[in-house]
């Protein structure tokens, strides 16, 4: 069952990175602009971020196996359609279908793992393996993408997910038992709408701002809409008996820290992959395969670090893994601030390897920390909140770094330096948040908050 969960979330993880290598080919074939490429990557993460909490709640109510298989079906169908897209508009639409299915996989897989592995130590080890699988598949994406694009074209980076999804569906039907939450929550259409408005407004304003001008009426309107949606969440959700976002979860420092770490880490990773793909193929003139091969040190570093980090999580050394991961992320990104059109390949490979080590080190402990101290029957929604932060982080990372480059007329290499500084700052933030969220104070507060949540739910 653990292998099936790893396989299913692995296919969503690899999709986050494999598409980046195909972006220049998609741009040439479908005549896509830079903002269209941003939307192609960001739409996947944005839709998943908006629906992950709803999917986690649906799984707790209707059955985790049922929603898990529905997600695999939609993801496979969306992947097939993406490979058939005749324009960038249709590609973005089909990516949305793919993302709807993907939103049903990550939080549900976490719920299945927690319900199967009841022993605390075994659960930590299983979550570590699961987090490692996400890191390893994300690392493999650029390399596999380069091979596929060079060999059979960009459409194959989507089609590769179809047989994996079908296989995971068949295995889930045979081996995964059905399970539900003891006290599943009702749906919250108001909260879901506010989340969609908040996330979509932020991403749209960030991507389109440089092109239309930050003072353009509809850009200002998007920013105002995002602020109003956030205020609405803070006012409406605490007043509902069963909100989509239970803001009481955020009284747990490890949970709040895990969400912020997920957001900042994936923002850095998303921006790194987006910028690096354009740099290697458009500036250095490398083929998709050559660009994919250049990323191998990052992939190997991420895979090795994810495996090591999973072992550290099992040994309850989350703090060390997060701190080391943040430091490596920052170091790798800051090394790329000095990038030029003729930077030596050895320098690039070292920077990629260091960044990959950092990304791989962070993923497993974040997954474990997110559910620390949470009631077991609500771990699906808790895990979905953390996964939502991870997906939104990826979308905002692409949007912000792409907008930094698009807003400057100084050329890609010069304008990207500020973006690399931002990515390095994400690593520093991961380091600081990791130390705070894994302190003894944070763990004690999480335990008290979990007990309080159980008491409040029983009394209501």
C-alpha cells in the first residue's frame, strides 16, 4: 500500500518538474508567450492548491480509496488530453483537468498511510519514505523530460503519466482497503470559493502585472480582490461549525511552520526550474536532452538527500534535516546570482547539486511535521493544507521569478539575478522556520493544541 501511494503521488510530483524542460519546445510549437508559459506551469499548481483541502475533506467523508481512484482517473485523462492540445489555450485547460485529479492524490495518500501505519515510529518511517518518493520523482522530472522531448517531442512528457496512472488504479483496486474519517466534516462552499478567489487573484496579478503595468485598473482590482478574500476567510471561517480551513490548526507551531516551509521551499524550487530551463535552452542554446543532462547533479542530489532525510525523520531528527536543507537551498541559489552567458559548466553543476541536496533534504520532514500533534481522524484535511501550501508555493515561485525577468529590459541574464536572490531568500526562510517549528516549545504547543482540538470537537 505504501508503494502504491508513493507511485501515485510520484506521478504528480514528476509532473511539476518534467514539463519545465518542454517549455521552450511548447513555446515554439504553439507560439506561446512568456506569460502563457507561466500560466502553463502555474495553472497545474494553482488548481491543485485550490482543491486539495476539498479533496481531503471528500476523502474523509466518501472514502479514501474511492476518491484516490477518481483522482487517478482524472489525472490520467487530463494527461492524455494535454498531449493532444492544439493550442496553448487548450493545453492550459487540459492541465486544469489533470490538476483536479492530482488534487485527490496527495492528501488522500497521506490519509491512507496514517490509517494503515498505526504505530508512531512506523508511521514516521512510512511518511519519510512517502516524502522521499515525492522528492525523488521531482528530481527525475527534468532528466526524463529532456530524454522525452529530444526523442519523441514535448507531448510525450504528458503521455508518460497515463500508463503510470492506470497501473496505480489497478493496484489500488486490489490492495488498498476503504476507510473514512470517524467524524467527517460537511462541505464549506463559501470557504472553497474564498480560497479559489484568493489564490487565483494573487497568481493572476503576479503573472500579468509586468505585462499590463502594476497600476492598471484590473491588476489593482485583482490585488483588492485577493485582500477581500483573505479578510473574508478570517471573518467567515471561524464562525462556521465545520469550516473548510479550520484556523485552529494554525495554533500548532509545527503545523504553521510546515505550511510556511512548504510554500517557501517549493516557491524556490519552482522558480529555480523555470529560470534554469529558459537559461539553458534559450540563452546557452542547449537542446532539451542536453539541458536535462545538465540537471542530473541536481536530480542525484535531491534523490540522495531525500533518502537520507527520510531516515533522519524516522530517527526523529526533523530539525537537523530542515536546517541543513534550508542552508543548502540558500547556498545553491546564491551561487547562481553571478550567472552569465559563459558561466563554466562545472560551476553550474556544483550549484545545481547543492540546490538539489537542499530540496531533497526538506521534503520528508515537512510532511511529518505537518501532521505532528493533529487528531488522527482529521489528518486528511491537515495533510491537504500542507500540500496546498506546497502547490501554491510552486505557482507563486514561477509567477514571481517570471515576472521579475519580464519586467526588465536588461536581458534575461542580468534581470534574473534579482530572481536568484529571491530564491536564495527562500532557502534562508526555510532554515529559520525549520529551527523554530521543531523546537521543544513548538512540539509542546502542538501536543496541547491537538488535545484541545479533540476536546472542542467532542464538546460540539
